[in-house]
């Protein structure tokens, strides 16, 4: 069974993003967590806030669109 946080890690890898590249995209979009915290979220060691989850999802979704795909990770906050 896939947990919500597993989805972030799975799609991060599918998008071909290293954790450093994901962190940079996340930071550029307004994320404020350190790189080690982002990795802890992806490994399920910490649970991100709704805001951080959605910023991570946005960063990954944008990369997937750049690669010709679609937004596949749902956001926790609508609008």
C-alpha cells in the first residue's frame, strides 16, 4: 500500500529530480525547510505541513509537465 508521502518520493524519482534539485525548486516556490527536512519528508521520517506538502507536490508536478506529462500529485489544499 502506498502512503501519501511515498507518492512524493516515487514521483520525485519519476521526474528525474535529485533531492538537491527538488529542494531548490521547492525553495524557489517559497518552501522554507532545509534540505535534510525535505529528505526526511520523502523518506517518511517526518510529516510535512499541508503547505510544505503542496509546495513539494507543485515542484514535482511542474517538472513532470516540463517532461511532457501531467500534474499527477494531488494537492491537499484546494484553490
